[in-house]
C-alpha cells in the first residue's frame, strides 16, 4: 500500500483535503522542481535551443497546478514553444510585441514565452484568479480573466500572437465556435478558419 493511502487510513477524513494541499505544495517546492529540471537538461533528445530555454526557465510552480507532473511538465512547455516558433515563422512575423496565453493555466507555456519573446507584453488569461495572479507575480504577465461563456471575453486590445493550448478539447460545439470568434476578435491579424 502506498504512503498516501496508508496516511488516509489513519488521518480523519475531514483532513484529507489538507493532506492533498500539503502534498501538492511539497512536490512543487523549488529544490524538488530544480532536481527534475536538472535531470531533464541531461536528456539527449533536447535540442541546444530547448536546452538553453529550459536552463533559464523558472522552477517556481504554482502549488495548486494540477498539470504539474515533473519533467513532463517542462517537455510540454518546450513542445508548445516549438509549435509557436514554427507558426511565427510560417506567418512571416518579424516582431511579436503582444502575446495572449489563453488559457494560461499556471504558466506551463508562459514560463517559456517570456524567455522566447522577452520584448513582448504577455497577457495571462484564465478563469481562476490564483493561477493568473501567480503568472503575473512570477513571470510579469498582464492579468486578464476569462469567462465560462466565451462570448463574454473582451480584453480591450489585440494581440500579435495568441497561444490557445488544451482548451478546445474541453468545449462543446457551440463553445468552440464562440472561442474561434473570440480569437478572431482578439487577433491583430486576419484569421481564416
């Protein structure tokens, strides 16, 4: 039986939530995360560019980040940056001055966006205030809040680059259409989809 299961058997049920919070906090303390990042830096599958970005990436993880799972967390962020770099190249963008990360989560991709585009103003947008405020404090992002009703999202500006990862898979047909309309409204460029 695992340690957590054993602990749950002896700790009163009303304290289980506190155990979960403590466990999430312990697995995201910088020394622990730093060790995992160091192990990933020695991964021979990383390119020199990825290794350079990873070496500079913050080891601060939001304690409530449900996506954090060790080395894989950073690999997903690096994969997103690879996709973004390819899209920027294909679009012929020579300057990226403003970026929207929607949904930003707790900064899995944002921590690399700030390194890849240091001159850009980056806006972190999410439903929950905790992760957005963490991204603002940790990565210097501008704060914006989303809405469960995507047609209500209005940020008052347009962006050169919009990263929207892992959102469509959580939406129904109507919400996907609303999201595409919002992205069209928020983009500085004409989007065809």
